[in-house]
C-alpha cells in the first residue's frame, strides 16, 4: 500500500487512467476524481463508493452484489 499527497495522487490517477488497475482510496472526494473504490465514513459507519466510470474505463468487472452495497459515483462533469 502506498500513500500519496493529493497532487501526486492526481498525477498517478492520470497515468493509470486507461490501464487495468484497481485504485483504492480513503480520501474524501477521490471517487469523483477517478479512484475506482473509495472508503468513506457516513454517520459514523464505514461505507464505500464505486466509481462506475473508472471501473468501465479500466476494463474491470464488479459483481452485482458488491454494486448493491456500494454508493455509486460518476466522475465530476459526467453526471
């Protein structure tokens, strides 16, 4: 696991944008910016977001059961 600053993360996301790489974060707003799975806190509970645009672009598949549990997110500007 690697930890990056916001600026470095944006650079890395741009570099892996069209590759079959699963990116995971726990930073607020990162699902909107292209991370495929982002863990967040909602009312004191741990939840996760899935960016469906990033999943599709990376050529990854997610089970329907996992999608039902997730908060589905589209990238900024694509809603």
